C-alpha cells in the first residue's frame, strides 16, 4: 500500500506543479508582451525635456534604462551624480554598442547613448555642450519588465520539474502494475493458508480443504 500512496502523491505533486507553472508562464508572458521592451526600435516614453543650461533632478529607477537624445549636430558630455540611495550609475555611449543609428528616429535630435543606475533614488545629471552652447536634451525611459521575465523564467523551470515528477510517477505506476502476483503457502495442521503479497488483492485466502 505504501508504494501506491507514494505513486499517487508523486503524481499529485507533479500535476499541481504543472498547473502552477502554466499559470506563471501565462501571467509572466502576458506581462512581458504588454511592454515595448522587445521592440527593436522602441525608445520608451519621454521622461524629461530640457537643455544644457539646466540640470536634471529627479528619480531614476534601477529597473529602467534611460536613452539620451541631443539636439542634432551638437556634442554633449554627461555627468551623473550619485543618488540618494547610493550605488553606481553608468552612461554608455551609442558608439560602444554601434547602435547610434538604431534609435536615431526623433526628428531634430541625435541619439547619443543611455544610462542606468544600480539603486532607485533621486539623481542629478548635468549636460555640457562641447563649446558651451545651450542645446536641447531629451531623456526617454524604457522600463524592463523584471517581474514578468522572472515569472516567465520560473514558469519554464517549474514546467520542466513538473514533467519530470509526472514521469517518475508514471514509471512507478507502471512498475506496480506489472509486478507479478506473489503467494506464500503456509500449512497449519490440516488448514492451508495462502498469504497473498500482492497489495492490490486481499491480504490472504484460506483453503479449508483437508
């Protein structure tokens, strides 16, 4: 009986894990598909508009990256000051990834790179035009669907584990099904007692013949 219980428990765990994994895949996939993050030409949403004579002061989120656009034909240097929650901040020029033309889609502006921060918090950013002129700056925020990606990944891992558990339960069930019937005969005086060791059948049969 113990093996039967173990088999049922194994199959039950596998089925439950399968349902949870499918739900995680569905929810995570829907969350990711509702964002523009996977679009090759996405530039996110406009987050800040200003010029090199002003300083950006506001909140930046660790789960986002920020694309910087500069008025066409000008060169601008960027300085990011540490946020209220500390952590690093990094600006990567578009030349580093050879993608300057990929996001150069806003009329009158050139894409020059993006920056990201380690911890969410309040930051200050200064822009300096190479020759000290005042030129326009645009910052766009692209949110990365972290929770959706994690949910989708967890669903994939759970699905694999669920199928493995179900496979093990199936093998256990087939093993019990194919197990041959084993009987042991014990003679007590004139009574023959047959002990059936197959758990699917009765525990014993008694033959009263002499």
